[in-house]
C-alpha cells in the first residue's frame, strides 16, 4: 500500500504568514533560508485552479508562479511571465544550494535570477547549457540562441567566448576552480581538424588527444583530470581517464547512437543504442565499478541520478507500458497517470531516493519517496528536484 502525505501550497493571495513585497510579487515563507544541508528541494509551476496547463492556450498571458518547496514546505513563490522576466520553460529552471535559479530571454537580453531577484543581465539571447554555483558565484555555459559557439560566464560576466567552439555540458569543481572541456575546429595544412581544450579558473589549455582516437563522444574533468568516452579502431566506446582505458560494455549487436557522461562526480556513461532490426532505442548505464545496467529493450531513460557508483533511473510510461523507477537493482512501477517531466527531477538523500512525478491528467504532482507519495498542491508540473 502506498501512503500519501498531502502538503499544501497556497496562492500568494491566500498567504497570511511570511513576507510578501507587493512591488515584485515575491512571497517568502517563514522558513525560507532556514533549512539544513540535507533538505530536499523541489520546484514546480502553479497555475490558476481551473486552468488547463497541459494545453496552455494562454501561454504568457495567464497568471503563473513558481513555487519552491523545502522538504515539502512551500518557502518561496515567484511570479512567472514576460513582465517578470521569468520563463515557464522548465529547461530554464535549476535548484542549487537551496536557491531557485531561472534564466530568461526576450530575444534581445538575457536575465539570470536567484529566488526571483536579478543577479545578472546582459545583451543578446542565450540558452544556458549547464550551470553550477561555487563560492556563491554562478558559473554557466551558454549558447547564443540564434548562432554557434559558446560563452562561459561568472555571475553574468563574460570570462570566455569561442564563436566556433562546442562545449561539453559538464561543469566540475576541483582545487577551488570550476573546470570544463570544449572542442573547436581549426584549419591546418592537412585540412580542418578538431582541437580539444580544458578550462580551469578561466585559463584555457590545449589537450593532446591520442592520434588513434577516431571520435570523441563526450569529455569532462574528473578529479582534476580529463575523462573521455571515445571510439578506437578496434573498440568503441572506451572510457579513458587518468592513463587508463576501459571498454564500456554493451550488447554488441546494437549500434551506438550516443555516449554521454551523466551529471555526477562519479564517472558514469549513458550509452544509447539502436537495434538494427526494428530501429528501437535503448539506454544502458555503465560504471567502472558496477559494469553495465540494461534497463528495458526499446525504452530510453527520462532521468538519471548517480551517487557513490549507484545508478538510479526512470523510464516514463509509453505505448501502454508502465513507467518504472530503478533504485540501484530494485525496480518499482510509477503510479498510474504520472511521469517525469524533466531530467532534473531525481535526487537522493542518504538511503532515500526522491523522484518528482507530474500528472498528464492535470492532478497535483507528487514526490515519490522510496515508494511513499507526497502530494504537492500546485496546479502544474514539477520542473526540478535537488
């Protein structure tokens, strides 16, 4: 039997406690900013009770807010919309260190906010690829919305720009500096070749990549060293890190479509494969310590969370088949009518796995907590969990 704990979120007009500066429409609850490091944070969109947010026929015009929950308690509510420069696009919502970060663009400027308050504004339309907070500063990799290349910013300040470069979407911290990798084409006497670089503290250094590598699938910094998933003439994919080479195992009769590192301090590779016979896609998670985990043939993963080498993953329901939550080697069915709406909707605290599930039927979302459902009374989807 699944237990359900109902947790209430009130609209701004119904809140009697906390602070509510009418000038900016931001509500802060009495426990805002007072939670401990083990707190689980969730954020979701809250539309008027009678509004069908799934159809969203009045997008940008209907009243909408973002609610930040701390252990199920609403602690912050931020108005959404062009007038507030906060987007309803869930790909522009992130939770870091207990704060809600949003990025917004109107095509002319880009605005970054923390808990509804502006922390950066700069010219041009950009889409943030990945973002981390280190020592209170926001580090971000972004792409021009209508162009090529990338930009690395700290609190909105431009640190590095490469008009023809392609960043690998992983920001990591080592020895008090934020690090990442990117590639860039360069013309040589032999033709156009890819060059690879790593960045630490804003300083760019070119890397020497072995000549036998025919393709680099993904690259990131791990423990201050470059980790790569590559193709070699006799093997693919192969993880190269700290002078070691490890073959990333998968079912050989499938064709590899992509190999990407999961967002984790542990080296975990998600291999997406296609069966040649029926064209079905399947995802495999591989770690050096645990080997490979094949989930379901013909089904891909909606979100992944890796900690201490343990792989947790979600397969959304599709084609009449149930959705599944994998906590290590244990599998549980997703309650009927729910699915994960964002790859940011899973985290773990100690031995408890948390998954943010939203309803395609329009009922309030829930947090799946090792099989227990905590209902969050908002009319909209959950967009991120941390």
